[in-house]
């Protein structure tokens, strides 16, 4: 199920200018699986090859990032991140092929929805003024 939340923000710059802000996320059985922030975290894990480095980039602890990833996987129903323990060659993390497809499709859908909302608001705000 796709849940949608909208937030209106008014900015005062001599006169009132309004813009729309939209947040979208994917739910499974009423629990959030993935949204913009979690998608960005997973893409960072894949780009950086490390949960720790991705967590650092987002200013969060490794434990918080790892917990978020585990929740995402549990709620999605499949493994999204492959991890390799450290050792001689060092550890690492990357998206599974199925996880990568899921993240890319979801990220693309969320961006498309935000663009649609912004375009519709711009078109309708011209009528309102």
C-alpha cells in the first residue's frame, strides 16, 4: 500500500509565496518499509560499500543504521543488503541484486510522484493568485 503525506509551507518574502512539500513512503501491512530517508541510506551503503561509512554520512550510529536495515528487510520480506565480515581483506556491505532493483524502482517512483505533485501545484497556484 502506498501512503501519501502532504505538508504545505508558506514563505514570507515581502509577499506570501506558497510551495507544496510531499512525502511518500511504501508500507506493508501498515508498517513503513521504505521512504526517502531509508532509500538514501541504502543507496549510500551500496555506493560506499559500508554500513558504517553510510551511517557516518547521515550522522547516525552504526547500530541505528543496522537496525533500520533489518526492519526494512523484515517488512519487505527479502534480503536487501549483503554483508561480509571483516578480516584480512576487510568487511563490507552492498545491495543484493533484488534489493538494488527494489530500491531503484522505489526511488524512481517516489521522485516521479514528487515531481507530479509539484507540477500540479504550480499549475493550480497560477489560478489561485
